[in-house]
């Protein structure tokens, strides 16, 4: 069996995954549209824009050719921003073989259609078995993975063999991988935690302290669980790595783009300026829009997501949003869990 694997694209998380695979003695082709970035990776073994001066394994080679990246590849890991996933999948279509293990590690929804990323891939790759698509998620900052800090993640697929194949490719002494059959729950948890991380950055930026952030994380998890369960996810998934695990790390670390964006917004910077300063995709912004629409589609109450939507897109101040959350009417903490809807796989 081939030892060649591909990673699309060469951002911070894609490069970190490539490094894990290279550490596992696999030959990694890292795909990028940027010729200058490709040259830097091949000639200097660095991806400076995203990961500074960290030296990359010589087993990682970069290319701008999708055909070259996917040629006789054992597995492909797609780590494109959610807004680019459909375009990347279209470029993959002529070259992806059915026997290739297909994993995506993108945490978000498609903004226009509200599709999960596995659904986008399935729609654009009709030759591939949709039930064999694997999702990689969990608490995993690229900045720590690239330094081989102990990290634990989850891979989810409705095809157990596909999930275990991805697990075998990734697992090593510092990167522990669990499997889970709940694709919907893992995708929803990974996407929605970015909204709460934006809120955590706002609370820290306003100086509200640890009590407020703990409350935000806890009640945020309740919102994630409500919507995720309504969409068909397993409630237990949200108590796992793709749920509370990813939520905690994203809400409490300065590595988190979403936390940093929220913190900067609290200083009074407009959203467009914050996003320009970040220089990287902040998935929580578009995910907030998606959650706002999904909560209404599924009839789910999400007050934190609603207030963040008002701050990001309606000009509401973060202080006013916090006051309105604290002033909500009395309710019971243990709410009835929404019953999952019966949906087709493409939902």
C-alpha cells in the first residue's frame, strides 16, 4: 500500500496535520494555490506565515498541482476554510479515487446553504461513498501540535473501517485519536464552539472575569447540544472531545483566532478591521450567521448565539448584549433535550 498522503491546504492546521503524518513515516504532499508558499516549504522547510520558524519534516513536499497531490494517494486530508470547501472539492473531483481515505478537518458550515462540510464534499464528489467520509475534530491548536505537545482528537465516520483507517494514519505518541460514528455531532460541535469562543474573547476583553467566562462556556455548551441534537447528533458527543473538549481549549487560549477576534472587538475595533488584522480565517463569524438561521429553522433557543449575532452584524454593543443575557427571564438549568429530527444523510 502506498505511503503517500495529501493535505489540502497549507494553512496552520493543514501544515500541523501534515507534520503528524510525516512523523508517522508517511510521504506528505501539501497542496497550496500560493507558489511562493510552495517554494518556501520545499526549499526552506518552513511555512512562516502560519507557523513561524518551525522547521518542517523533509517528508513534506508542497505543490500547486491538484493532480500531483492526489496521484496514487492513500489518503487525503482536506483542511480548507468552509467558504472554500466546495471549490476545493470541485478541483479534487477528477483525481480522487474511491479507494482513497477521505478526511476533512474543517470546522464550520457553508454560509449560503447551511450545509455541513461532509455534505458539501459528498455533493461535489458523487463518485465517492458519502458514508465513508471521515471528520477530524477535537481540541487541537496547530501551534501546539506542530511542537508535538500531547493532543487528543476524534475521527468520525458512519463507516467504521474508514474511521479506523484514518485513526491508524494519525495516531502516535503525542497525537492520540479516538473514533466516533456520530458525524453530525462531531461536525456541529466543532463548528459551533467557535461562536462561544468569540463570546469568551468578548467577556475577557470587557474584563468580566472567570465567573462570566465559565458561565458562558457552560451555557454555550447547552446551546450547542440543543441545536446539535435537533440536527441528529448524539447528545453524548457534546460531552466529548468534539464538544466540551474543543469548546474549553478554544475559549481559554490565546492561540484561538476566535478568542482573539472577540477580545479585539471588545476594545472597540469594527469587525472588518478585526478580520483584516487577523490575517487568517475566523470561522466563528460566518458560523454565527449560520447558527442564527439554523436555530430558527429547527426552532431552537440560542440566546448567546443571538446576542453575538446582534453584536457582529447589527451594531449592538458587547456590554448591552451581556446585560440582556443576564436580564433574561427565569428558567430551569436542566432543559428538555431536543429530539433529533429525522433527516436524510444530505442535511
